[in-house]
């Protein structure tokens, strides 16, 4: 349960971590454009082969195996139905929404670093420019995994609940 002291700590966390977003236009020098052309000549297939990380569902099921929990426990705790979870399992190209991935990370009680890895495997990240994301980061750092408590913290900032 979020008591007043923890809510004040959360408010301070948000205030100190919330980063303003600046949009900056950059003009590239001829030297930088030349480097860019060189990069374009690199074998892109080789680059992808070297850099490719496991797909989202591979990353998720690796964490499930590491935590030694059943699929049913995870999807129930994350507030998902069996069909949606089955779609994640059977379709390696399927990427659920960011909130669904956060719910899965919380259900698995992942660390901040593990959550970042899971989100990244689906092309998402937690931003220091978004209050919702900062609340989630705070909860991960404090090892707060109870959805009721997390939704209470989100409601404190007039944000939509996670699930």
C-alpha cells in the first residue's frame, strides 16, 4: 500500500527524473555526410546478423523459465486472458502493447534492467520524459509489484491504471 511517505518519495522521484524534451535540428557537415555514405555501404545483412537480439516471445519465455513459474500464473497475474498469451507464445512476430509488456514484467517481478530488456525486445523503452514510465520505474526500483499499489500510484498522478 502506498502510504503518504512513499507517495512523497514517488513525487520527489518524478520531479527529479522527469526530463524535458528538446527538439533540435542538426545540420550535418560534408565530413559527417561522407561518414554516413560509408555506413550505407556496409553490408546491412551482416550488420543485422551481428546485432539481432532474440524476439520478444523468446525473451519473455526465457524469463518465465528463469523464474520457474507457470505460464498460467504469469498471464493471470498480468491480467491477461489465455488466448492473448497463447498468441504471444505461438506467433514470434506478434508484439503486444507496452502496457501489456509492463504487466508481464511486473507479474514476473523483473528488475528494472530485466524489464528494460523485455521492453527493448519488442521495440519499447521506459522514458524519463513520461510520468507514467517514471512511476513504473520507481515501482521497479522499490520492488513494488502489486498491481493495486501501482495503480494507486498512477491514480495519484491522474494517470490511467496499468490493467
